[in-house]
C-alpha cells in the first residue's frame, strides 16, 4: 500500500492554505502555491482565501487551522498498530544549499509530515546579536553561526511553506552550547525558562529585530504551535522537563538515546528519544541521527577521504532501513530519525536519509504513517492507556506473543 493510499487513514482536516501570507494592518488573505499530498510533482494552484489576523508586531499571524492534519483514530481491540516514523531536523535554517526545500518537496511527494526544530537565532540578524542573553554565556554568544540577511529571508520562506504543508515547527533553542561552563548540560530550570522565552521572542518579533515590516508574517501563532523541542547535543533534559511541563509542552525529544520500544512519559511529558539501531559492519548500535553516523564513520566532516563516501552513504542508509524494518516486522515501536541540513562528507547523509525515506514510503509497507512528533503524540493521547501499557511490554525486536489480534484483544479497557 502506498503512502498516498494511506491518506485515508490520515485525512486532512482543512483545505490547503497557500504559501504566501499577505500582511495588512490587521487582516488579510492567504494565497499562492499548493503542493500535492502524496505523489507527483509539486504544482501550483489557488486555494480559498484564509483570514489573517496579525499577532504582536506582525511577525506571526492567526490563519486558521493548520492544513494537512490527520484525523486521529483509536486502536480497535486486536488491531495491528500503525508503524509511525518521524523525520526531524535540528536547526532548520536554509543557507542557500537547497536542503530545506529539497526535503519539503520529498515530504509533499509522499503525503508526509515532518518536524522542524528551529534554532531561534536563525531569525535574528547578527548586528542585533547582543539582544540575545544566553544563560551563563556572554551577551550575543553562540556556538552556531548567525545567518546572513539573505539566509534569514530564505529560512522564513521555508518556514511559511513548511507549516502550510502540514509540518510542525518545534524548537532547537538558540546558542547551541554543548561544552564548557556555559553548556546547556549545566543549565538550571530558570536558565531553560529564559532560553525558551528568548527563542519564542526571536520567532514572534523577527520583524522588530530585522526591520522588515513589509514582509509576510509566519502563518501560525508560535505560542500555540510550540509544544516540544530537542536540546543541543541531547544535553540538559532533566532540568528542562519541569519547565516544559509548566509551559504545557507535550513532548521532548532530547533524551540521549534509548531502545526501539514504545514511549512513556517522563515528568508528565512524552519522552521521545533518538534510538539505537543496527549499524551494519559493527557489533554495536548507533543513534538514529546523521551526526552520530558521521562520528562513527569519519570523526570529522571536512578532512575525510572522499573515496569512502559511497560506502559510508550505503552504510548509513542500510542502518536507518534496518532500524525501520526491525520495528515494522516486530513490536511496531515508533521510529525516530534526527537530521541536520548539512553537507557533511559530501552530502552523503542527506542522500542516505532520502533513500531511507523512499524505502519506507514504498509500496509493500502497509499502514506506515510518516508524521510529525506533534501528530504522533496526538495519536498517543487518544489511545486507551491500557493498550499503550501493553505495547510497552514488548522489547526491542519482540513480536507480540500469539500475534497482534490475540495480544491486543486481551487488553482490558480503561476510561
């Protein structure tokens, strides 16, 4: 069954709004490009205008329900669980290499949704860097680079289109501090609270910071859109979670790694970690993220031998595919893949991710759902807790004893 035919299981709730938001003094219309949700090339077409109500300085806006959202279903007794797969992107900035639009198009071609964890600093011009007050670091400091004005504009364009395509915009926070006394691993809950408020501020006040008041707003209310994130280098979750819970976040994807099993909540928030998956040619497993593939293959992305690239690409794709197949053929645990818009080792990890995506979306994989983290937790929250508890008893690579019908029919119902 193709992903396109599976859209009957993930029916969209609203007609697609289009890509360009026309900002006025308070209200306007949404119009522009609309891509297909499950096959063929991206096309253009006009959709019905949507009312736009600007928020704050006009950097963001209310435009109605997000297009291309699935109808949430509930497992019936004895039903085989869907195989959820979540592709996510850390940073989510477009710097002219075409990677953000490349993977938006890939998702549109297959009727899929993804999660883009935006680094807030990617919407702050470098000349305004001292607006940023990172916890335990100097004003304006950052371990990732600020974007040029051109790249900020490209990032804004891609964020608009991504949300209108049905993707989630989460957060990767701001300065990406992984080492030293200012590392996020040493931050207190108060530090995280400050970092989150600043990350939201860079998204909701980018017009004030750039002076581009004639530009289109982002077509969503970020205060409502933001329900989860992933910390830099997978550090600091323990002190982040109390703040995430207070803010009403629904999940966190910052655990430093876990097994391919069904998730549970930690401190009241769904804990959705990167996962250990088979690593062909090795006896150990690797985390399901491009950077971890890189670190185990070449250690450095700038001085490795290009003669290794083809083999490393095939190894990375085979690792992701093995992780998917293990879950799909056994416990149906959700599969999470983390990525960066980077051309490490000649771009081989981007090619490996695309190959993996197409394998997963291919005919022959029934009831595979390529969704965002937020869409996945929507589904989790709709399930009978007893069913989820039963699913969590299955270990990595363990098939349900007696088959799915027997395994889940015997689950007692709860309210």
